[in-house]
C-alpha cells in the first residue's frame, strides 16, 4: 500500500505543477480559459488528493513536521508555494507581477522536490 500511495503522491505532484504552469500562463495572458468551471475545480481536487497522500506517507514513516527538519522545510516551502501561487493565478495586479510570482512558485516547487528526494532541507545541495 505504501508504494501505491508514494507513486500516487509523485504523480499527483507532477499533475499539480503541470496544471499550475498552464494556469499561470493563462493568468499572465489574461485568458478567459481561467474562468472555465473545470479549471476552478480540478486543481483543488488534485491538491486535496496530494495532501491526503502526503499525510498517509507522513504517518507511515512516522516522521512529522517540527520533528523532522526536512518535513518542516517541506511544509514551510509548501506554504510559500501556495502564497506565491495565489498571487500568480488570481491576486497579482499585473501580468508582470503574476509572472514573477509564478516563477517564484516554480522555484519553490523544485526546492520541495529536492527536499523530498534527499530528505534534507538542503534540497539539491
């Protein structure tokens, strides 16, 4: 069961960042596609499933944020990613601000992947 959830977590993370990039591009282009019903619903479903898998994995390996430094780093980076993501998709006042926030969010996502793969807050270093 652990491996199924782990692989699901990875697949959902890839799907999540892919949809984020598409939505960020649409946001910087001020595309009407952002107003489609599925665009507003599907990312929340994917991200909820991603979080559920993360919680399962955390409980399975019995490592927790504020106990394991790498999980603390991952959680804090996730909060930053979400903040930058909301600016990139909806809250950024100009396309340039949204592009800058989207770029920052993608960099944070890459950091999160590095932390996850290396179980270290140093990520890719």
